[in-house]
C-alpha cells in the first residue's frame, strides 16, 4: 500500500488500520491470518461505536414494515438487496461461468438461469482469473445472452484482484475513498477460498470470522453479496444440497440463499437447487452447460432433477408407467399416480414420464363430467398391424 493512498484522507476512520497493514508485510499463512484479524480489530476500534437497535413493539414492527417494506428483489425468488448468497458446486462445474452470467444478467435486467432479475448496479470482484481472460468471458456471455450493451456499460464494473493480499475491510475502505461505497446493488466475489487464505475452512470459529467480514462488506455497502464455494470431495448424489459445500457447517447456516450445482446423470448437465431463508422453496431444475450452450446455461425441463450422477453405480432403467394402465379401458388419473407411487416412482419422475407418453400419443387424457371433473387416462388405440 502506498503512502499517498494511506494519507489521502488523514481523517478517515480507518487511517490507522491502513498504516498498520502497510507497516506489517505478510510473509506466511499464519501471519496472514493473525494480521488480518488484527487489522479488522483496529479498523473496528477506530470507528464510532454502533448503537444497539431498540426493542420494537408489534405496532412499531408493522409501522416499519408498512413504511419501509422489503428491500428490492434483485433475483426473483432468490435474493434481495443487502442479503448474502453462496453459489456452491463441484470443481469445474461452471461456478465462475455462472457468476459471470449473473453479473451480465443483473446489469442488464436479463434472466439468470431461468430466474428474472432487475437491472442492478453490479461490481465483480475477481480474485482468480487473469484480467484479459475475464474480459473475454464477459464479452462472450454478453453476446450469447444478447444483453443490452448500453445497460451493461452503465451498470457493470469489474475489479481484478488476482494476487491481492489485502483484507476485505481494506477493500471496503478503498471503495469509500473513491466515493463508490454505496454505488452498487450487487457485489459478486469469486472465489471464496481466495479471501480465506490462512483460515481453516473446517474450523467453525475461523469460517465464522471470514463470514463476518463478508457480512461487514454487505452491510457497509448495502449491496447484496454473492460468492462461490466448492463442494467437498466425493460423490454428492446422496448428500443433502445444503451440506455439499466443503468445510464447516457455518457455510450452510450463514448465507441467506444457498444455490448448489450438482452433476446430473445426463452428460453436461447440472441440477440446480436453492435453499432459501427469505423466500418460499423453489423446485430444483436441470441446467445444460455444453458445447452448444457455452458460455451460458440452458434450462432443461425435460430432465428429472432428482437423477443426480451417482459415481460407481449403474444407471437405473426408466420406469415403465405405461404398463400400469390396463390394456383395455381407462382408469382415473389419480389411481394411476397412486399405483406408480406404490411402485416407488417419485412424483416428479411420474409427471415427466406421463408428459412424454401424452406428447408421443401413447396415452390419452380426458375430463369426465361431474364434481371436480375427474380425469381419466387410457392407452391409445392399437393400430391393426394387418388391416386386410
């Protein structure tokens, strides 16, 4: 850190923390961890003390809600401004491509992985890619998404921090000194492990320390904060989505939204699942990230999200639900579903197979008169192989 940067505002509340960091170069991971903690303590002690929020009555709560409402929803059904989200997935699952897609989509108000976004001022903190390769990715994604270039120019900012060793609190102060602290609606950080160097991701207390830095960044800027994290090693088909991220369980408890990307049994496909604190549950979906879709993702509604890739296990054949209908006559649709459920066929799988059979003309559905208009299902008429 240069002297002119330290002395650009001697009255800044974190000026002493700047000088301390500059005078104490980092040499080892252990020093890195301890000095980052000390820098954060110094920065905190130099700032004005925060007052404890008041206890609210019911009337106070309802009045506050009516007056202020909820913060803007940047990603429909997933993330509000001021909240935090973690995008986790296996190595090389396309997490960075997902975040580049998010940055371009949010800046232009386009869809992201099938979810609507609102036009948002977006800052991308890149700790991993060389600048030229990152710039090429943004160019490719904008062109493939056909995002409005005028909006992207107006709303998207990129900060290459590859090789950066300064703590997050110093980056916050840098934004403050440049007058950009409250400029952004959405801040994306890729990847998490680059800001956690020297911290043990399996130690709850140390992960909580890093998460508190992320929370400070989010609160200081007022922006939504999204970061990426990797899965632990091994097959994740039989692990709950919220527990697939590597390291301490803090990763599963801290974010307001957790989006996981798990390999699907279909090649070049991923199951997208969301664990949400402030939104109703979302149905899992399948995304295709292939040579044809590159560098973006295609939502595959024709695939069952439950069919995750199971390493070392032979793929089970598709269930034959057609044979559950009598060769002649019809049965109520509800009965067909009950028989399938009794055979251990998941409802989502049943609905997908039923749609395929209807689309292929192998079964027919009709509504019957009466209360509730119950639906009947039957096999399509067989074609006489010998019409003569």
